[in-house]
C-alpha cells in the first residue's frame, strides 16, 4: 500500500492535511497531535501586516456546525516568518501557507516574501476576502478578477500554488477552469458558507460582525457535490474539505474525485481527527484490496 499523493507539486506522505484557520500555525497543536504524521500542515491565513480580526463574539455553535467571523486575525507575513516558521521548518512536514489580501498587489507581495523564506512548500490563496479597491466584492466571486489574481501571484512565486474556492457561486466549474488556466497547480474547496444566527430574545445577530461562515458536519454534503462537480472539469488535483469528522467523510471526498483532504472544524473537538482519518483511509484501502488513495475515485 502507498498512501502518498502529489498535490500539484506538494509531495504528501498521506492524503491528509488540516484546514487553514483550524490548526493555528502548527505549534498550538504540537502537544496534542504527532505533527509528523500529517501529510501537510496548512496554517491560518496571513496577510501583509498584522491584523486584529473582528470584535467578539466571533464564533457560535449551531446545529450541525459553527459559524465564525474571526476576520482573519494574524501576525502578518514578516511576523509569521520570524516567529512561526522556524518551528514548522523543524517538523519535516510540508507547510502550506494560506494567504489573503484586500488588493491584488497585497497578495503578490505576500507571495513574494514567502517565496524568499526557506521551508515553505506551497501557497494557498484564500479568495473569500473583499477586494477593497474594486468596491468590496470578494475576489472569489468573479471568475475574471479571480483569474487575474491567480496569474499575478503565479508570476510572483515558483512555489506550488493552490487556489481555495468559495462555495457560494452558481457554477463551480467556471471557477475551476478559470484558476487552472491562470496557473493554479491545485484547487482547494470548500471555504465556509455565508451564514448568520440571531439571538431571538435580544433580537440581535449573535456575532458582532452579524454574519460569518458556516463550517462543520452540516456542510459536508454540500462540499461533496461541489468536489464532484469540480472534478468533472479539473485538470489539476483537488484538496477537499468541509465537515470531515470521521474517515468516511474523507473517503467520500476521494471517491468524488479529490486527491487529498483537509480536516477543519473537527480539530476543535478532537485534535486526533486527522490521524484517525489517515488510519481509516489505510484500513479502507486494505479492506477493498486497493493500493493507493487514487483507486478510491469513482470512474465517470
Ligand atoms: C475558525 C475558522 C477559521 C478559518 N480561517 C480560515 C483562514 O484563515 N483561511 C481560509 O482559507 N479558510 C479558513 N477557514 C475555512 C476552513 O479552512 C475550511 O475551508 C472550512 O472550515 C470547511 O472545513 P470544515 O467544515 O472541516 O471546517 C476557517 C474556518 C474556521 C472554522
């Protein structure tokens, strides 16, 4: 049996990473999980300068998952390189850095600075952020803006580049085609789904930001459908995420056409989930007399 996969140039010893924003910068989970067992570590989103995120409360549990509006709090690219990267470099696990910005120029600058730092394996673009210069619409919701962003970042780095797609679009295939043609080496999906919860006694939105993004078990079937549709047109590997709590959900993504998977919200409940998912995939392969995760994929 060979669990290793190649995610657009990122060589992972097994197909399981963690979803950005649910595993800090790795160090926070080091006492709870054997980090070297992971196929890769994907860190929380980084922008050019340090960022405080949104006011509290910024997350709430709801039936089937949670809604968060953390607002991408982070130390900025230089703070990450100085304070967090040295720890990750020593772990001998591929490091995927999730980045964001409020302009194309900012993404390009962050990607360029990360490319000059040693020990980073890949860059994942979070495109579910407002394009401030262009009226505040998110980069991920206009295929032309998105393609421009991906090709600009592509020129700024030789590192493997993943683009993380937003789920709330009319046809995911349009976005898959746009980013792969623009030079993305792999595609991550899905980011959280826009959502809101209201305190009916106080008659106020629960989150200070009013709305946020839904994640967790409840979004899993939505993500499976989007991965299935994306796989129809994808010529680059897919990294699937959305409500993986047990190995079964990860295997479902591999069946739908993903090359690798990421565990997100489940890390807050049981940090051993990614390792349990790796073992579960291995057991499944054994039971079905398969040799590689790619064999799980359903033929079309
Ligand atoms: C608290 C929290 C913070 C997140 N932060 C980021 C982030 O910084 N960048 C990003 O691309 N996605 C971020 N996400 C989205 C996750 O990476 C993932 O795409 C989503 O939660 C779906 O997976 P899950 O249902 O397994 O959590 C965040 C999700 C949560 C719950």
